[in-house]
C-alpha cells in the first residue's frame, strides 16, 4: 500500500528531534503486512476493496502472511496493554 514502516521511522526521528516528552516506540514485525489485528480478529482476509467513489474496483493487497500478521497482532496487543498499564501507574 505505502511504506508505512519507513514513514513510522520518520515520525520516530521527529519525536526524538523535538524531544517528545512521552514514551514512544515503533514496533516492527518481520514478514507482517499492513493488516495487523488484535487477537481474535479475522485472519483470512488478505485484500481490501476501497469504498471510495471512483475507486471501488481497486483491490489492495495487505502484504505479509497470515501467520506473521497473527503473531504481530498478539505481540502488538500485549505491548499496548503493557504501555497502558505503565501509563496508568505513572512509569
């Protein structure tokens, strides 16, 4: 779809450059595509049809593999829960 990991790296550099005061982290997963879902989400969908006027015939590949996406989703969910817990506790 677009180089989301490279764009996230740019965002990370900006946060560092401007000394963003809150914790931030870019999670990267080898072989995962653009469709990282929380645990329990559908794992068979590999494409997305745009719901935009004039583009509804476009079918976009999400990349990655179902296994890598599922593993990334589990890890990202755990990381999110850890982040939220640490934030609530003020760490």
